């Protein structure tokens, strides 16, 4: 089976590639703008005709779209998160209408949740910022495409390789800079929100299961931890994993602009369990330990020495 992964150089995409690369009977193809890509595609700017030609040549049985932007202005977010999936669907209809599309969406599409409740795939969507709105537009393009397609609405991914553009990765970088200095102070914004964290390796496993499942799947599946964790608690646990002995100073403001208006986010993952046999296998502590181990490994390498 030929599986094409788009956005393979990103955080989620890299883990999806690692998961699919060892899948028996699979030929993995990587698509992107890089000259090293197996399939040259640019979802944000390429026309459907060019995309269709590239897809026809690749002849994938499955396309896993991990491409997405979490930051930037509204135009950039719209190009990558909304136009990209729409162009991909148009190209697939023309070149590979029988291929399955697994698209990674975001729990930010739901917008603010109700404290104490888990959101389900059938609940209304009301994104609070351009990121969630553009991801929702991408989801609509996929679910209305008429293709054999499923959107995995991913919670807040955490684990090894987490980028500094997200809170876990940013806090890990700050902890690495602080070291074990007992006089160090970690200055952060408001940490009162609750988030549904899911290990990035569990997200990759959900993508694998969706790519290889026999028969049609529901149009949308929530992929999260199924539990709302105080962000303050995540920071505390990560500091413990890092052996941080200083002080954590929390102040109002300074948090992520795209999540500032969402104080509670938690997903009901029952449908993913029923459709895919999937459930998280990594605890939050295991995710944070792996995140910190990866940060420590990078910090320990001499300058100029690449990762193995």
C-alpha cells in the first residue's frame, strides 16, 4: 500500500512518518515543497491541476495530511489551514478519487468548552480565533468533499520534539535555559486554563489506524487524552521532570493569543475508540518525561553536532 504523508517535516507529521515507515507492506511517500520530497506539492499555493498531476503520478492509496500552520497572520493561516485542504480535496477527486484521506484537524475548532463537560464530534463549533476558524474551514472542505475521508480532531499534542511555538515546548526550552539554579525564576503568563493533552505518539498511532482501517469511517473523530488538565499542573509536572529547583512566577496575560479565550477544552474520545480501537497509551507524566529527555539530549550535544 502506498501512503503519502503531507507536512512530514512538522511536529505531528514527523511522528506520523516514523509510525508509518515501519508498517509492513507499505511504501511511504513524503510530499512537500522540499526538493528532497518524493512528491513535490505546495498545498498553500499550488493549483488543483498541478496537485492532481503530482497525485496521479504518486498513485497513493492513502493520503495523510499533517500540513498546517499554528502561527502567523490570518492570511497565512487561511492559506495553509483552509485553502490547502480544499485544494487537496479537489486534486484527489480529479486524480485519485478512490484514495482515503486522513486529515489532521484541531480541537480548537470547537472553541470555548463548558467546564466539566467533554465535547463530542456532533457538538456545535464556535472557534475563538483565526487558527481554529481556519482549521474548521479545512475540516468542512474535507467532510464535504465526497471522498473516503476522515478528520482527526487533535487535542493539545505533547511529547518528544514539542516545538517552542506551543506551551509545553516553550516551557521545556525555558527550563533548559534555567538549569538547576535554585534562584532561577520561570516567568509565565496565566496558567489557569484547562486543556486536553494527548501524546504526539498516540496521535501518530491514531493516524496509522485511520489510514489502514477497513471500510468507511465517521467523518470526524476526536483524538485527545479525554481529560482536562490544568495548564498549571502540566507546567509543575514538567518542572519536576526537569529537576527545576527555582520559582515559577505566574502573571495575567502572556499566554497564547489563539487560546486566551478558551478556559476549558476537553474531548470525548469514545467515537475514536469505537471506530478505530484507539485510546491513549501514554500518560501525561510519560509524555512530559519523553519531552524533557529529548530537550536534554539536544542540550547535551556539542554545538554543530546533529541529532542521530
